[in-house]
C-alpha cells in the first residue's frame, strides 16, 4: 500500500511550517497522516482530489475523496481510511486554526453548518480547472516569496472558498438533492439577514413553527437557529469594521439594517464581548 514506510505524509513532516506560515499547500498527498489509524486534525483542511479514490469514515459517516472532489474538513472531526487505490493523489490546503479570526476568512465560519455534516463537493471539469488555477496562484505566491505573503494567501483562499460555495449551491439547486431544513435556512439567511433577525421569519419560510424549526436546525447543525442568525450578522459586521474604515459605526449599523447605532452596538457586544469601536481598534 502506498501509505507504507516509503511514504511520509507532509502534515507529519512539516507541522511547524503550518504554524509559522498559517496557510500551506501540500501536493502529491496519497492518504491520511495516520495511515490506517483514525486521524483528527487541529487545523482546517481543504482536500482536492486529482485521481484515484480513497474511501474513508468521516466520524461515523461513510465518505470518499476522488478525482474532482473537494472536501472541507473542520477541526476535531475524525477521519479513518477504509481503502485507497494505488493511484490516489490529492492536494491539501492546511489553514492554521488561529487564522479563522481573520475577518477576511469569516467565510470559513459561515460554511461550517453546511460542510460539517457533508464535507465533500463534486466538481465538473470546468469548476475543477478553475479551482486548481486558484491553488496555482497560491503556490506562485509562495515560490516568489512576495511581500505580505500571508495577506495574499488569505485573499486567494477566501476567493477559493467563495467559488466552492457557489459551485456547491449551484449543484444543490440543479439536483434538488439536499432537502435539509438547515440548507434552505442558510440560503434564506444569506439573502435576508439584514432585514430579518427573528427565527419566526425563517421558520415561516420553511412552513414550520419557530420551536420545531429551531429544533430541526440544531439537530442538523449542532447549533440553534438563533445562534446562526447572530453568527451571520456578527461575521458581516466584523468584515465591514475591519476592511471598510471609510464607514462609521453608524454607517455599518445602517448597512446591516439596525434601527440605530445603539441597538447595533448592543447586538455586536452580546456576540463578541466588544463594542464595534473596540473591535475596530483591536
């Protein structure tokens, strides 16, 4: 088997590099870092399958990685390899867990409820080619040792994740394969969170009572509907406060649909422990 003594997984070879660089691309990956043993990562892992196939268990769910699949694995989930073909080959993008606080990477947190239950996306040839072009851009940033390398890598990663979310959403819309209440809730939330922050609005769109709706969302994602609503608003607020210094706190409150600055400040502090001004200064 190719993951035997002759092969050492790059995550085992370069753990310090991951900590130091924050975002690292590893090519020619042939299996899990632990071989046949269960593996749990402390970091975020994006796995792009190029050829062959690896069958595995994701927690207690059967899953796989093969040509043109992309998996987004969040920390603390356990992977165990069931089988792997000799020609299996993948690229991994490892994101140090500490970087998720970067406002430009808040998309990772936004993706959590959708990808944790089902981490894989199957791409068509065109989508796969575009994703690999973005990854090549990340390699080029590393090869040229460009100034502000981490900032550039972060923005390329954010672009890749937004593309991936678009492809996944398109695939679900085309096939109608995902009937989960939480998936529909997420799509509604992205469109309406500026105007509606009450569970009742989203429950009505799902034709459920607010109590039952929130129960189903928690069963499917591990968190309540109220949590996801607050999370969406706070993530968007963080990004605006961080990158739009031309906007006052009042202007950010207006963009997010709050009646006044005071109510926005209370909402933001309840979710972060900081006022918007304190967050921006930090």
